C-alpha cells in the first residue's frame, strides 16, 4: 500500500480528536481565547448539553478583520512568534490549533469587532469549509456560535454521553474558570436559565460563594505565602470541610487550572495532622510562578505542566497551608440548632491509624542479622498509673513504656464511633483562646464521660477532650521537639544488622548520609552493596529497626520535604498512637490535670497527628438555647 499525504481537512479532524474531546473542550478553548483577549465579561450559553448549541460572547479586544480567516488555519496564533516564546508562556492559549479543530467538526459562526473598526465581521465555516464572510453591525468583542458538534463525524458523536452528563462537564469547567479568574464576570446560561453569575470584582471569596454556596464560604481560611520568588494566595477550607475524593481541590498556575502530583502531595502533607486517612480538603488557590520556570506545552489539554524546581513548588504550597492552618484554633463545634428527627446513625468502629499495613514484606527479604542467634530481649521496667503516685508525671512514665505492651489498666474495648462525631461549623477562635498560661490558669475540669472524654469549662464555653487523642498529640509533639532539638535518643544494637541495597539505593544513601546520622542511625559500609547498622533511634521505648531504615530510604526517592525530621513524622505519629492512653483507661486526678495542662501548652492542640479532633466545643449560648432559657 502506497503512502499518501492527507488533505488538510482530514488532518484537522484527526487533530480535533485531541483538542475537541466533548462540548466542554470547545467551551474551554473559546473562553481561554476570550480571557487572553482581555475580556472582563463572558457569557456562555448552551442547549442540549452543548451538542446542539454553544454561544460564547465576550467584550475583549476582538479580531482584526484581516485576521479572521487566518485564525481558522492550523497553527496560526497571535500568542507566540518563535521557539523562544515557548519558554515563557503566560497566555492560556498558544498553539493555534483550537479554532481549526472546532471548525472541522462543527458549524461555526464568528462575529467580531475591534474598537477602531466602524463595523464588525461575520464569518461562517462548516466542517472546515468557508460559507460566509461579510460585514455586520455588532458591539466590540467576539461572539462564537457552534452548532451541531460532531455532525460530520458520527463515530465521535455516538460516543458522547447524555445531555445531562455533558452539561455536568460544562458546569464543572465553568466553575473552575470562574474561580481561576475572579476579575472576569461570568454568566452561564443553560436552556435559557441562568446557572451561574459572578461579579467580576476580583474577589475570590465571592466566586467561591457563587460556586459552592454559603456553607463553604463561611468556613474558609485565607492563604498568602511567598517563597523563592513564587507566591500562593487564595483560600483553604477548615479541616471539617472535606470530601472522600479530590473534587474539592482547585488550584491555578498563572490563571490556568492544572493538575499536579507535586501539589496534591503538598496539600495532603499540609493537612496531614488535621485530616484522617482518605479525607481531602477544600482548597482554591492561585500559584504565581515565573513563566520561564514552567513548561505548559506538555499535554494537548495544557492541564498537565512541568515545573523546573518541583521541590520549591512543594515547599511553597506545603508551608503556605501549614502556616494558614496554624493561625487558626480549629475546634469542631457541636450544633444544637435544630430539634428534628434524624435518620439513625450507623455506627462503625474506626480502626486506629497505625494498624494500616506497611510496606515491609519486600523489605524483610533485604534485611538479615549479622549473627544467627537472636538477641536477648531488652529488660525494661513498666510502670502503670496509680492513685497513690499522683505526683509522678504520667508523660515521663509512658515515655518509658514499650509501645507493644499494654497498660496495666482495664483492657480497652472497641469504642463504637460514628462516622461523623459532630455536625456544624468549626469554631475559628483566637489562636490563644485555648492554649497558653492564661488558659491553664482559667480552665476548670468539670468531669469525665465514659472513662474517655473530659469536660472542661473555659470562658463561657465548654469543651470535651478525648483523652486518647489528646495524649497522643502531647507525646507526638514532645518527640518531635526532641528530634528538632537533637536530643540524644539512639540505642546501640546488641547484634548489628546488615542491609543489602541496590546501586541506586546505595547512591541515595550516600547523598543523604548526614540525615541518617542526625536521626540516630549509626551506619557503616559493608562491601560495595551493603550497609551494617550498629545503632538505631529509640522512640517511646521502642527501637526503630532496619525496616524503618529502608522505609526512610525509600521515602527519600520521591520526597519533596526539605526538613529532614519530617521524614520520620508518620512513624512517630503511629508510635505515639500506640503509646497513648486509650479510651476506658482510668486516669487519676493528677494524671488528667497534667494531661489537659500539657495539651494547653501546645502550639496546635486541636488535632491528633492522624487528623482526629482532640477537642470539640459548645458555647453557653447554644446550651441555654437548647434548654429554652433564651429565645432566637
């Protein structure tokens, strides 16, 4: 079979398969063109999910009449002029493929006028074939009408979803466009009904309200952070504002909506101690990065980008979120506003986070003792709580306790915990309201419920403190402080352990050798592809073994975290969870007073390291309202 050169119309239809995937793709390309044309008001109107009719009108600077026909030629663009321009793209569009692709699979009508022109131009092109070019009267700006999308490619059209499904894609796109450009007034009309309208006053919070409603808008925390010439600004949600997937995550790079594994990881780590596993927060923020440091010419949709310095972008987002969250005292508040019958909750026990399976099966095959016989066990004395020894600091006692051995208190029974332990808002108190010396002096412990929850009164509010989550947080913060203060906590192994590594792993270890020394590992070369470990960190009465060494080494392969101690935080959180007192463990008066006092001294006492709340709150006003002592 001979090789043929395809005609231009066929080439355009093939290209349309990449650029024009569905009606939402058409709207994306045309709205981006409008934004690039400096429009500050854009109206999008669709019928039948965009398959039958799309109209996009803007008040941008329009297209010069001499350029109208050229705009529909493939790879014709006003955004770039040469190869060098690709290295610093700041416009949303730049390839010059969109109009040619759209015109090849639909019936397109363009009406446009520039400010200096007395009249506008109307141009009609169907299936890549020019039909009409004429002068018309029209306002400044551009209107695109696209009818019968994929009318000449039935194979493509039959794979389209229902009108309702396509409308869902369009709505999601327009919401993101509005959040990405609060300086633009968007109006979205579906089948004659206005579905979204934004003010265009460059107030991101107003846009969030228009898209997500009041419940989200009133639970936002502002984020504004700079790092290494980059900036992040916008809003993040309080931790209780979360979903089971990432649909609440919106982030924009120089006005462009993108997806990035680096940013996903930074968001996840920023919220790590505030959210439980498989919970994802609400975020809507903008990243401002020099165009020379980003490659947006990676994918036809321009949604995937490549950062020149991923580690710095990670730090920008991670530190920005961490800083914003630490400014807020985030205590879940019990809502008692409605007296109505509710569907009974289904209660399911929630497993402790440290019970998640770890990646150790493969690593066990890579670790072997230097000697055949087992090392003798370490003889550690275990002390338990005692009413007669209230003067002892319970923290010091528990830090001596191996995490694998239980407290000598009644055996913990599983607590049936509801999937949602509270309803309502998250109290955005003053950061100092529930911590520090004044809180320690003025709070009063009222009593305890179910041998688990302590009731604390403070300044016309009462708080319920989960003793397990609170103790876990105290232990965690103490150990992290020891790490950062470089307190000596290494323990020499009775039997050194040999770890076999690949050449790649050995190279990674040599790069990060100082990190392992600082963490408490004493390691020496043992041949060309092995290391011998002589000392390991000693945390909460337990030595981190060689498997932990390998987990840290593996984590360094794709870690963007610059703070070397953050590598160990997951392990410390799990060990703190094991070492902490449990629900139904009885505490003496001295012990619970010490626990709450210690909690109040923490910088961020409101969540355990795994994201569970340590404290929930109710105001005196809400309580009196519930008992009908006040009206309204």
